[in-house]
């Protein structure tokens, strides 16, 4: 494990490496989901093409 990633969380050093990898992967996928959600909420209503909007939201 690259411990520089978790330098601000020393308590996690006592956990297994799998816990750190699973949590970092969970945070990574959460940020991707949040970014796509905010993109849909903010930009898609402003797009002129309703066909694109419907195809992405379905």
C-alpha cells in the first residue's frame, strides 16, 4: 500500500490493506456517480436537444 494516500488517517493503518483499498474504491466510485448526477441536474435541462436529454436520463 502507498501510505502517503492515507497520511491524514493514521487510525486506518491498523486495519487490513483490503479495507483501505475497498474504502478508497468506494469513495472513487461515489465521486464519479456524484459528478454524473450533478452534470445531469445542471447541464441537461439547458441543452437544446430533448432527444439527448431523454436518452441520457433513461
